[in-house]
C-alpha cells in the first residue's frame, strides 16, 4: 500500500479501532496512557489523511499533526511507561521522563512561535518546523520515547521499543527528509503490540 490519504485513512481507522479495544480492556487506571497509545497514533494518522487533503502548505491539520508528533509523544510515552511500571523499575524511568519534558518544552515553543508547513513529496509528506538545536532535540526525543520503552520492565514494551528503534533506523535511511511522517506511520502500526501488553496485564489486574 502506497502512502496516500486513503492509506492513512485506512491505517488510522484500523489502529484507532484497536486502540479503543485496548482502552476498553484495561483494568488499572495507571495502565491507561500506554493502552491508549494505539488510539492516539491512529488518530494521528487520520489527521495526516487531512493533511493530504490540503495539498500541503500551512494548515490547521499540519499544525495538529505536529503537535501530536513533536511535543506530545515525548511526554506521553515515558510518563505512560512510568505510571504502568512496577515500583522497582520506576527509578530508572525518571531520566526519559525528564528528558521528554525538556524536549517537549523546546518543541512546544518552536510550534508556538513558528509556522508548520507540509510538503507532499510523491508518496510521502515532509513537515517543516524550524526547531533550534535539532540534533540535540532529536537525540532527546528518541531517548524519551525509545529509551522509556527499552528500560521498561515489561518484555512486551521492550519489544515495542526495539521495533520502533529498527523502524527509526530504516525510515532515517530511506526517507531522511520525510523521517517524521514515515516513522510516525511505522509507530502507529507497531503500536498494535500494545494489545498483547494489555492482554498480558489482565491477570495481574485481577490479582491486584
């Protein structure tokens, strides 16, 4: 399936539907942010379907896409993993949380003071955001999102982290200028692994 408005619409709907199942099946409130990750990323793909419809340029859809991708995810992922983690694991997760908050602050300021542009490049979309200290910010972003998953005490979340790390390398090599869009699409599909995580949490929730 080539990337297009239709592809994003179909993928976003499917991933969001699985996200709704995850949210409905979760039994502990502190597991909800991780369980809702497929729902968030599915909605993100639906927003990108709207970006296709604008034909690129500055638009509310492009800005909404950037808000989810940039300042929201590096906070959502490490905080969600921290909340769901066992007490003995939480101490090592404060690093990704702190880095995620700092990264989100820089990205949020960039989005508040600079326009977001989208450019359709064949079958992909490139987003333009003037972010200062980009290499440092990108390192912090990946540490917050991937680091939290890889440091999680749960095997399924570590598997998701490894899948996203492999996807980041592939997207960077194949679509450097469209990395944000392609990696977020990969992340949406990979987040379906969260359904297995939710199922695995159900016995523990009943015993709690």
